[in-house]
C-alpha cells in the first residue's frame, strides 16, 4: 500500500469480499490499498454444491489469493474478532491490529441447524452426508424422504434444487417407489420470486411427483416422524433441511439478536464513519450470492468516491437473479416486486451475462474466464436445463432478516402487556457513552435501556451488553452505545397478550422486551418474569 492510498480492510473471503475487491480496483485503482482478511485460502463456488452428490467433481474451488490478485489486494489469513470504530482498527483473534480508512464487513453468516434430527445441508461440508443418504436409498433402507424449509433467515432455493435433482435421480435409478415430500412455511413454492416463477416451480415439483406441503413449518424429526407446528406429523425415513443463518459476533459493531448488521441504502453502517457491510451479515432478508455482490458494488462505489474517484455512488436497488437447477427445459423470467401490478415477463433468452448461479458484475466474468482457461479446480459444465428468474426487489418494503411475523390480535381485557406494572423506562441515544448509560441504569436499578433516534426505537442495550463491552477493555467514556447495542430489537405492541410476550422471549432467548404504543414509541420494557409462570423462569 502507498501512503497516499486509502487503506481499505475487507473482512471475509466470499462473494461480497471478492466482488468488492474487484469493483474497488476498477473504480478507484491506485487510490485504494486493499487488505482482505479471510479464514481460509480457498473460495468455493457454493451454489453448485447441490449438484455434487449427483455429479462428483461438480463443486468448484479456486485459490483465493489468485482471485484477489486480480484486484491487487493483499490476502491475510485470519479471523477478525471485533472493531474499534473510534480508532479505526479491525482486531483479529490472534491479537493483530489492522488500521483502516474504510472497512467493509463481508464475512457472511453462520449456518445453524434448526430441525432436530434432520440432515442439515449447509453446502460443501455436507456433500458426503447427502451422498450417503443416496446410497441408503440404493440399498433399499430409505423409501420416503422429506425436504424441509425452516422459518427465519434462510435461502430456500437450494432445497428445492435438492428435491428436484433427487427426484430426477430416482427416476434414472428406476426407483419410482421412493416418495419425496417437501414442506415449506411459504404459501406457494418460491413465492419470493413472484407468482409466475412460483407457478413454474409448482408444475416442476408436480411433474417429478414431489408432494408439497405449503404453510407447513417443520419442528423436528424423531423416530420416523416429522413434527409440524400445526400439530400434524409426517411419516418419513429421512429429513433433509436447510439451516437458519446467523451473523458471527463482532465486538464493537451494532448487530441484531441474530447477529445481522443494519445498513443504509449505500450499505453504510450508520453512525460509524468509514464502516460498511455487504452480504449475508446484513439485515437484508434475502441471503443470496447475487444480492451480496450487488451490495458489495454499492459499498465499493461509496468507498471509491470517498477515496477521490470521480463517480456518483448509487443506492442499493436489489435485483434477485435465481437459477433453479431442475434438469428440465430452461426458462427465464423477470418480475418487479416493487410494482406488484406489473406483469412478469418470460423469455427463452438469458437475462444476464454470464448466466451463472452467482451474478456478480465483476466476479461473474472473472470466474467464467478462469473456467475457460482451466484455472479453476473443476470446469463448469452445461446444465441440462434450469429455471432462471429475475426479480426486482423493493428494499424499503422488505422486512429485515430478524422480522417477527406476529398475527396475534388485541389481547382479552386484563391480559394485555400494556397493563403490566413495569420498571422505569430509560431512553438513551446511540451516541451516549457506555459509562453514562451504566450510571443511569444503576441509579434506576434496571437491567436495560431502549436506544432511540429521532423518536424511533433502533436498539436495546442491556447489562450483559455492557459487561461484554467492558470485558473487551473499552473505555467507558469513549465507547458509544451504537457500537454495542442490539439493533432492530424484538418488540411487542401494548395491546398484545402476555402469552405472545412470553413466546417471543422464549423463542428468541431474550430477557428484555420493549413495549410500543400505537405510534411505535417505546413506553416500557418487560422481563420474562413479568409474563411467564414461575416454572418457566430461568
């Protein structure tokens, strides 16, 4: 790095990190010096992992250093544990300190099994386990398989691909006696892609003989029974499920209860100068490589402009590009979700180039060129047929990843949480110091404070958060609430019931729940002991 260059540190080695590196080199050139911190030296083309059990050698792997060299970036192997935004430093787990002028958090998310007893398919790590399942089918030990999509922050398309590819494989093995079931909490298969894509997917599933259970949330699999939230059970031999995603904890950054980082329309982390985030670590609910690449481009434009590049940064306008591996004839669709009255268009021609699973403006062509020259460790193959969908999303109308969809109406008289006795409500600003907040919480003898900005609840900070901050050796008068709060907290309306409050706190593992009035302003905070029977309290 030259002394004049803007020091850019990028955390992560996935799609968003690579796309941002290439974009910064194209947009800012020598104005930036880039250091990428990643935990491993390889980049896996994860979307094709669903095909690997049926076509060994399909999964592609690339040397991360080779890819980053195209963006003239330095690769440092390691893991970032936290950020000191006041000193503009990224802190690694081994004690390293990385100064930055601009920081891009693109470390992705972690996969968490949700459906107990199921084979959770996370990607390359579970190819062998799924291949073992196929061998069990061949031996006759497995005759009924369920593919289940859990609720929460997930990317469901791979599970549809696994179900369709499994059905095709069963047909090729002349095992029509094996039944395949798919459960999903969606009203229709792949409903995020719009009615046309959903209808096409429904037809494909029916053609392959896959029994679809919509509006079905799977809870767990035990002794041959898949339990659903509705109280029904399905008799199956094996269950394959998608994981739920959570963000890795990074000290010094505002994150939601599930670890996601809130960003603005330019992918900037509000209140932290020079800090941006892109990809699965953000609160944007669609967790997909193409979306991650688009966010990376948006962040790169903002960073390049700050470094002196002559350009006008564009806001995040997400376009969801989905390619469903099916084995049937290819179909390309476009649908603008921000204009519901619009008519989806269907085309037999590609809707983006290269028409790959990950549609990155800079990364896509680079991967294609490496495959053509044999630089990748496995070459791309022509797929026999895919369903390709292009959807324009409205980021303002899309619920964040931690959104709780509660349909509970007003509580019966006397049961609403708004009528409960509560401790004093403490409202703090995101720029207040942790020392100030700790003093006020001690004076009021309370364990939490609601963080508000311009009258809007943006977070909650608890005694546990303060302990974590002080345990990280931050200075009480320097560290700010914004960096240590839980962003986008779970809340409840005053007219809702105590039972709903107890359910929310137990499901999300929280002990402080802000109550909002009809205008959305915080009026109180309740604890689990206020709403749960004594036997349920911890």
